[in-house]
C-alpha cells in the first residue's frame, strides 16, 4: 500500500492524521488498537475520516476505493461496519446498548468488525458508561471509532482507552479547490463560500449550491448591523429565529418525505394508500424520530447563525485594529467598515463575548427567542 491510497482523497488538509491511520492500516496484520477517538472542529471531517479508516482497514489493498469492500463501505452497506449517527439532541442509552449488542457479532467479509459513533459527544453519562464496558472487554477483531469535537467532550475513563486522532480546519483555498473540482462550482463563488463557511466543507457546498441559503445568511448579518435600539433588537431576534426555522425546514422536509415514501414501499404501499392498522405504529415511530431531528436541525440552525455573527464581528474587529488578515465576509466590506467606524474595539469584543454566551445558553436549553432577544440588545450600535 502506498501513502496515497485513493480512499483518503477527499480528506482535506489532514496529512498528519491520514499518515497516522495509514500506518495503522499498513500494520493491521500485527493488530490494530481497539478504540480510536477522532476529534476536530465542525467541518474538519471527523466522520469522513472515520469512515475512510474503516474502509481502508477492510479493503484488501488498504483503501483502493474501487473493490467490492470499498464500494459497500462508501454506499453505507458494508456488513462489517455499523454506524450510530443520531439526528437527535442526545444519543439515547437504548441506541448505545443496541450498538454494543451488535458489536458482539463477528465479521462477515473481512478481518474486523467496525463500530462508528458519530457525534459521540451527544452521549449522556449513562450511555457513555454502557459504551465504557464494551471498550473494557471488546470482542476480538472489533474496533470502535468515536467522533467528537474535543477530548474534553468524553468521559476521562473513555479517553484513557482510546487512541487519539486530532484534525484541524482545512485551509479556505483547499475547500475552494474541492468545490471547483468535485462540484463544478464557479471559482469566484467557491472562494467566497469557502471563506464564509470558515472552511466547513458541508456548509460551503450548501452555500455554493443554494441561492436561498446565501440570501438567508446575508440577511442575518445585515440585520445584526442595523440594530439601533431595543425594539429593532426584538424584531431582529424574531427574524433570526424565522431564518433558522426556514433553514431547518429546507434541510428536513425533502428528507422526511423520502423516508416516509421508502417506509411505505417497504410495507408494499404507495403514497396515498390507506395505512393498515398494524402498520400505523411503524409510521408513528418514524414521524416521532423526524420531529426529534427537526428539533436538532433548528438548534443547529440557530448555532450556525451565531457562528456567522461571530465571523461578522471578528471582521469588524479586524478592521478596527488594522489586522492584516483577510475578511471572512468580504462581500459586506462597506457595511463592516461603517460598523468599525461607529464603534470601538472594546465594544466589538463585548459583542463577541455576548455571542459566545448566547451559544452556551442555547446549548443549555434556554428558550431560543429569549436568548436571541437578549443577544440582539447586546449587539445594539453604541457610538464610541
């Protein structure tokens, strides 16, 4: 196997992590550590790296990307890879128990049985303790791959049993090149959205391919810069919440319909057919799961707004202190310049701190509108 196995091609700016995992793949016949923790900021490709590592371990050639094993892994249908990817705010203890039970079965095609938990930081302590027992006594050939933003998001007892792989945010230029080569995005637009997404590959692609998403983001930032009193702060908070809801609906509505139609086909039904009584509970369970996903999508949408606001006031501060770094929101240069002239660096730092506080409050389940209204008031222009 060479150091450039095709399975790693879509992982941007992670040479150290890829080298670490390729070494493990190269020496897999001598044994592979049974638990790994992949950490990194949003958009760094944690789950993509975990899936690539799983595919490489199971591939006879260490990650050719074309054999039957790699094809199944890429399609998400490899019998030796089990994935726990929640759309809810937390991963339930029942979901972890089911995955642990699944881990007891041996491999079907290859040497290893690989269990992936995306967003492992969403496990509550009881769920983490269920996983801990599995990590303490893993069946031979079972490998656990956990993904989380940071090591601090996991219990110390779990951290002590995993091998760590740290990721970093890829460069804006690398994300732009990927959008151009993989998705055929115009180079100018690719550079713009790569910067605006702060190198979050998934978000960059969404901004590049959705005019509505770009418009909602622009409206979010311009609304913040126009807050000049309590009334406009409250109105802006309501608009932000509406934008987050529309963003969440855009992400979930089409997927919900596809899942419902797929479930009906499995039952031998077509859309519009009457639902037999003995099948109604299955559809009800699907609808409940979709509601939980919608809740998480809204939460993620609000957090995305807050991240975008952080980038906006970071740009304001950049101009105020004459830092020689590129602006994230260069499209709004004139508006950012005006805000920089109307306020002081100290006031901008206060705004950045207020946004960070709002993210914590949202994460602690404080009512969405209350958090956004309080933030709006904090973002009022106070002439300095």
